[in-house]
C-alpha cells in the first residue's frame, strides 16, 4: 500500500486541492494504463478516491462560502433590527441617536395662539438647570416627543415650524441637566 500524502501538506487550499484532484485523475489514469503489471482495478479505485476527495473538497468550499454569507447576513439583520422604525418610539432604556421629527409644535399659550419667535426665544433663555419637568412644561409647553438616553435619563424634544427643534435633558433625579435650544438666528 502506498503512503497517502494530504494535498494540504503541499500548501494547497481547499479550492486548489479540489482543482488538483480533478486535474490529476485523468492524468493518473492515462499514465498508469500502459505501465506493466499495473492492476487496472486498483488504478480505478484510486481514480474514484481522488474524484470523491475532489467532490468533498468542493462541497466543503461551498459550505464555507455559505457560512461566511450567513454570518454577513446575520450581522446586517442585527444592525437593521437595532435601528428604530420610522416614527416609532425607542424602547425604555435604549439610547436614541437622532430624534424623529414630531408633528405637533409645543405651546404653553392657550390653543389658537402661537407664540412669536421672540417669545419662544425668551422662554428657552429662561430655562435653568435643576428645573422639574412640571416647570419645563409650564415654560415651554408639552414636548412634541420624549425619549430616553440612558436608563432614567429622559429627553424631551420640541419642534417648531420649519426645520427648527430643541431638546431638554433630564438627569436620573428628574431635574434639567442640559438642553439644546432651537436656532434663533436671522433665518427664523
């Protein structure tokens, strides 16, 4: 019996081994046929073994390619599932990267009366650290939407006509810890 030397020992990868086995099978058959004293049945078994090995190596290559593709698709699915649906509120405890633009504009004034740009700017300037949600609501009106940055840290979003918005952040103790006022420049 001849010693078997795996194709990998020659530095050939799976795909290369499959190609080598397919290419070598006919060559071995042609070269061995005229040899004196060669057993045709033994040669046929070797050819079949080489062909079977080539098929297994090709199947293994296909399996490896499919595994890599499945891993890539699973990664994409996880990334898509992590994104909030358009218009959906983030679950409690989840970080929100960008607020969804709500439709309603806040108003602390009676319905039917819209505050002027100057009134809105004055209200935002009156905002102070440590205010309670009730004080913020009395000053700026109800938020257009709410989110959560970290567990216990709330974020209120305010929108105004046009691409103008502001946000107020509350700490875990329920007090104002920071804010970003809407732009009050000459474009408003």
